[in-house]
């Protein structure tokens, strides 16, 4: 969905002209990346949070106050992601294009990138050894 339209729809919900984005557009038209974009919009433009603050402060309560909890609760996650990992998956969606965000997550969470889109991982990096050393393909 067009990002400008998503921002407009969220703004109408936040100021009270609509009770939910889902009343304006069907859930089937919103991809998980759209939900991540909306959460990033909320964190960046309304809460003035960067990636670090988002990791530390984003919670169900914040999502509820910011009227975006229903989007996250109804978000379908890939089967390989367990319920406790849903928050990390949401962080991935929120800051998908921001490289510095990845530095704040441990290497285990980088696995989401490899599972969800192997093309996002540099072809030279094959993983991490138990000692923390990165193996580089020669």
C-alpha cells in the first residue's frame, strides 16, 4: 500500500476521526512491511524515538496508547517465528532498511533476515562461529 496513504490513515485514527485503520482498509491489503512502516512512523514522528529507544521502550501499552496495537496483534508471522520472538520480528519490520538497527540486536536475531530474505545478507557472510568470529567466504 502507498506509504503516504498509510500515514494519512494512521493520522486520522490518532486524531480520533476513525477508530481503526482496519475500518478504513481491510487487513488483507496491509502487508507485514506496511505494519512495520506504520510502527516506525509512530515511533519516529509521534514519539520521536530512534532505533535504540524503540528497542528499550516499545511495548503493548505504548502500541495501545498510540492506537496501533490491533495491527500488531493481528499480524501474521512466519511459522518459524515463535510467539516470544514476535517482538523481535516487529523490530525487524520497523527498521528493515536501517543498517544501524541491526547492530543493536544480537547475531541470533540476524537469523530473521536470513530466513525472511536471504538477499538482504551480504553474500560474503555465512554466519557466526560460537566464539563470535564472523566467517567470511573466500
